[in-house]
């Protein structure tokens, strides 16, 4: 599966659990970027961000890919990061997303907004 296709599957997993402010950041033209794409969303509660994370995993496996290479934050449930190497999903509590400001840090990325 290409990075673009994987990004779409991840976005579908986010939308399935009513994630808000979904953003796709294309990092392919940024020198020394850590991944091809970031997919970022917000949730209203720790329960919701965990459900979004689970939904992403289910959708990716259903689409024929595997579990993330690395996943962090499921214990703290403020910011869950799911690293699929070419695509990294970031699931934030709203206030944590504002605090970390990934969109600002990677401001040169091409950004597409969903929902």
C-alpha cells in the first residue's frame, strides 16, 4: 500500500470515531522530514482518542497492512502517536494539540483539511 493510500485509510479510521479537525500534512518535499505524511486529529476525551487509535488499527489491518511499527501514548491518553514509517498518525486531546502545535512546527508542509 502506498503512503497516500495508507493516509486515506487512517483518515477513514479517524472519521469513523468522529475525530475533529483532521489534517493531512504532506512532508515529502521537506528536507530531512521524518515521514512522508502526518495525519493529525483531535478528540474530546481520553476515551475518544483511544477509540480513534483502535479504529485506525482496525482499518489499516482490514486494508491489508499491518500494525504500526511503533505506537506511543496509549497509557497517558493525551497524545497517541502511531508510526507506520511512511505515515505517522497523531491523535491529540484538543488542548494538547494546541500546546504542541505540530502544524506550526512543520509549516512548510502542504496541508489538507478534512471534516
